[in-house]
C-alpha cells in the first residue's frame, strides 16, 4: 500500500463536538527509514495515540503541554481509560514567548541549518546551551522562570527582564577585572621607564570575602578610546587635554599632549600626581571621573564578541512575513585587538566575570593558548529597570 492509503482508526463518535474525538487515526502507512529499524517497518503511530501510551509506559506523572493541546486532552484520557493502564495527567500552559527572539524549534532549526547562527549553542540562541555559552548563570535562569511563573494566558516577556535577572545574579557573584575593548595608548611622561607597581584591586565590592588582587601599573597604559575626547562637550567629564581624572586603583592623571596621525588620535602624553597613589590627592582635590586601564607591558590580547538582540523587532514571528527579514545585522560584533589585565589568563571556558564599567563577560570555549576569546553576556546598564519605572509612572499618572 502507498503512504496513507490505509489507516487504523479508533471507533469513538463521528458526531462528537470535539473534532479530535471523531474516530481519530491511530496508525498510518509511512514508507520512511527509521533510525533504528530502518525500512523493516512502515506502519507508524500518530502523536495522539502514542503520546499518552508512552507517558504511561514511562511512568510520567504529569505531561506538560502548551495550550494548543488543550482540546487533545479528552482523547489522551479516552485512550488511557479504554486501555485500563496507568493514567498520567496532562496539564496545559501558555508557551514562553520573549521579545526580540523566536522560541519555535522549527524556526530555530531554520536559523541553524541556513547558517544565520553558528549552531544550537550560538550565544544569541534562546537555548540552554546558547545561554550557557553566553554566560547566563543557572541561578539567573531559575530566578527568571520563578518570577514569570506558569500561566494559561499567552503573553510576551520582555527580553530585558531576562537580562535583568542575569545582571542581578552576576552583580553578586562575578569577579571584577579591567579590560580595554578599543585601546588608546597612554604614556606617563613623569613615570620611570623600568618601574612596575602592583595596585590593590577589589575583586567584588558586593562580596568582601572575594578579597583583592594585584594589578600591574607601568609607564605605558591603554585606556578606552571612548574615555578621551580632544574637544569635549559640556557634560563630558572623562579625559581631555589639560583635564585630570582618576585611574581606577592607581593615580590621578592629567592629559598634557595629544599625538595624532592625520585626524586620528594615536597616543596621549600624560602625567600622574605621584602623591595620589590609590586615587586620592593629599590636598583633597576632587575629580569628576574615574576610568579603567591596563598596563601595556602586561596586557593580554583578546578577541571580544559583543552580542546583542537577535532580531530588530519585538515580535519577529508575528509580522505575516518571513521572520528572517527582521534578523539584526548587528547582533554580533567581533573586536580583535582588545587588551585585558593579566589575571584573566587564569580563567577557564564558561567562567563569568565583569569588566569594570563595560559589562559582564565570560570565556568562550573557542579560546586556546595564545588565543583568548571572550563573550559579552550583558551590558552594565539595566534597561529593564528603566522600562519598569516607566510603566510604574504611567499607571501613577
């Protein structure tokens, strides 16, 4: 017989108000190769017939399904009652949906197979393996699930709320380091060429038991390019010509000269106040900004992968067109010439940490000796808090 030419149906009631109870098909002919039995067998059970029976055989207590299976439950119950076997309970719940991503396995498979992402564990994917590689702590995922709860009402959870849970957990547990993603060279003109100091740095201000570490300081440093402006606007308080700022855990530093190649700033010549070690001046003068840095002589080169939302719209699967049209072309940016402090070399794949002032990161398993690869987990700024407060104020008004 050809595929579907013959079927075996359960004789129930063709006038039943539930379509699923109108003599449903139990077995049908499919000439397909099975991964275990090969071509030896061509009669296969339907989902509705196999579902309850498999649950019963395996001793499942509760079979959890999404809402579209609610009207399949009477058939699930009927099959098990008629067979007189152990009867699990089917319970339906609303599917978890989040903004700026898709949760359908079919759609996710399409992204993987067509090369839009680099596998099921791509850090942009809403899979457990993807979240692990991105650096999401298990405790944060559990807290997220606990807070959103289980509902029978369809809703869409803001992606920012998941990030909020991740950020909350990492703030408590992640050690701090300094890293420079877009380096600008700084030469301290009044600092000895051969001198190296070890500055005391706090590992985690939220956890005093985490202790401190030593960070090397030398004549040539790297700072973040965004932390300098040659012609700063009114409210820019970071480094600028003639301006003094604090180097985190180190000295107060003043920019004395700017070296340019064409229009590009390639180097800063600065001086430090030698009496301000630790970041405070003896005369009590204040500075308006503190910036991070790494010692050029001790820095480790790293590739940093900056991940962002996978799609450009909140509900890519509900637009009536191909959901792939809304893929975010900037969901991954790779920075090749980053500089990080030497303590980072002791971390292992999947270890999570904070680069001060930049965000939370983790070591990617692509790392190898001499080739450090780091993934950004989440930015420091808590956009969920802004959304929450905006909604709160809206209801107040």
